[in-house]
């Protein structure tokens, strides 16, 4: 979600929409990074980017796909502005064991969420990650 990071990793990528994914809940895993876990009662918020094949390759390298840290998942998301359903690809971590992020990482996630304009209540939930694993 962080605009400057995406500009460095994927020059020319275009931010399209704010989106929601029902049935997923964000957590910080044991490695200290964000992932989503299945939770039928939850909804995660984020954004959708228009990416080229080169962008996907760069993101796969950054996310450690070949090392097994993250993998791509095809999913459906809902545009926050229109309610339209869209096909998307997301990254999920191989580890779903809860953990705690570094302050620097929590700041980066929070800044990215703020930059793209996620709602205040969602920003408060992200801010709570600094204090350790979120409740189930």
C-alpha cells in the first residue's frame, strides 16, 4: 500500500481502487510481517494496483516467493467506492502464526494505509499492531 515503496519496486504501476476482501483478516505473522488469514466474519481493506509482468516479477522477488515466504492467491475483492466485484491477486504468507512487527515496519504499514486513504477506524486497528498479536 505504501506509495513510495511501490514507486521504487514497480515504477509505472498505477493505483486503481480502494478495495475490501471479505472472509480475510489481517495479522502480523511470526516473522513480523502482514498476512491475511481466513476468517468468515472479517473483512480486510487495501488497494488494487495495475501491474505489468515486470512488476509481478519484482514483487515476487521482494516478497520472497521463491523462498516460500509468500505465495500469490487469486481472489475477489469489492471496490469501496462502487461495490463492484473485481478479480485480483494478493500475496499471503506461508506462516499464519501470530507475531509482532518492528516499530519501523508498523510505521510503514500505517503510513501506506494513510497515504491511500483507508478509513480512520482501520488505521486505528493497524496502529494496534505495535502492541503485539491482534486478538482472533
